[in-house]
């Protein structure tokens, strides 16, 4: 799917869905000290869905695995903000909708053996 960024007399600018997914993935990896980590499905790209929503807004759906012990609402807001800022900075897409579903809470190896 191509996402149209601009069309005028000079031509059309668009970006592939895969490029948007790459921007989203990098934005998540850059958060804090890595406190929010993504699951293997995410790393393979199948848990990032990009689509055109109502009013031609870009909609990004994410499925995340997060480490046990973090406050989920704050972590999810951090991801949402980071993705939205990256889309503005790197692609010029403003007002993107970022939906997040936490699909798994992972216990660190050190905590498992305690």
C-alpha cells in the first residue's frame, strides 16, 4: 500500500507501508533505556499494521510485549508519543492515530529464577 503524502502540479509524493513500519519500529526502539521491548512478531513486522482511516488519517496498530513491573499506561503513552513524533519528523505525517494493544507481559530471566 502506498500512502500519499502530497499531490500537486509538480507530481505526487508517497511512501510505502513498509517504510512507515520501519519508522515506527525505530521510534519504539529509541524509547528510554529499552524499558519497552517488542516481541518477535513485532520485530518481524507482522504486529505493525498501517492503514488509512477516516478522514484520510494514517492509523498505526501495534501489538507489544512489555516487561513485567512497568506501569503500562505510562509506557503505552510513551510509545504512542514517540511513534507520532517520529512520523511527523521523518515522514511529515501529522495527526496519525496510534492504537496499542499489549499482548504479553514478559518476566525477565533474573526474576524467573528468584
